[in-house]
């Protein structure tokens, strides 16, 4: 087995994510919004924790329907702070609505969230063809630019490490190792 899959450590949820979603191109605005929110929730935590809470996040946030999340009230969001299936951090919970509203503005300006995101690479996929996990970066020039622009547009929890992980999650970046069968 490739070293690429080592971070899944025999966890079926992470294995499925690695094999079928991670670094796979996805142009769906809803999926991209969900992954941005999940990546934001992971700040300071393990990705394993978030992936095991994914279904609770989907249930709490209307399956990450962008319009529904943008319309969530303070009361609804406050209520989620007692949901044991979520990371009960007020800033992270409220960032979902904030990010949904920012995505809606981007959709009006660019036609889609997807067009905005892929604009950072001029529509090209970044593929490092890494040989070892230690070679895979945590940030890039593109993730720094994306982070800075998203922050200006009002997004929360979009530092350059998160935006790099996000680009992996939606397939802008392919960091499967060169010998990985799931490339």
C-alpha cells in the first residue's frame, strides 16, 4: 500500500474519504461550500474528528444548502451550540452562515463559487507528483492568495493552511503520492 494512505490509519471513514473524495475534482458549489465549512471546523482539531461528525454537520446545516445556511437565524445557530455532534465553538458555528452569505455574493459576481475558486489557478489543476508524504506542503502561494481574498470577502476560518486543505478536498490540488492507486 502507498504511504499516501497512511494517514487513514485503518479508519474506514478516512479510507473512503481518501479513496473516493480527497483530491478528486468536484465542481459542485454545494459540495465546495460543505468542504469549506468542514475544513474551517477542523481548525485546531484532527480531520478524523471532523469526518466522524460530518453527518451531524449535514443534519445541523441543512445538508449545506447555501441559501438555507445563509438564512439561518442567530437563534438557530445558538441552538447548535448544545449539539454534541458538532464542534461547539461559537465562532465556527456562526462562520457557516457568514461563509454562506459570502458564497452567495461570489455566485452573483462570478456566476458560481466554482468559477471563483478555479480562477485562482486559471482553471488548471495543481499536481505535485510527490513521492513521499513529507514532501506535501501545508500551504502554497495559491492558498495564500485564496486565503487573503476570501478574508477580504468576509469568509471566516480561511487561513492559508485551511485553504490549501480545502483545495485538496475539492480537487484543485492533487496531492495523492505518485505511487498511490487512487491518483
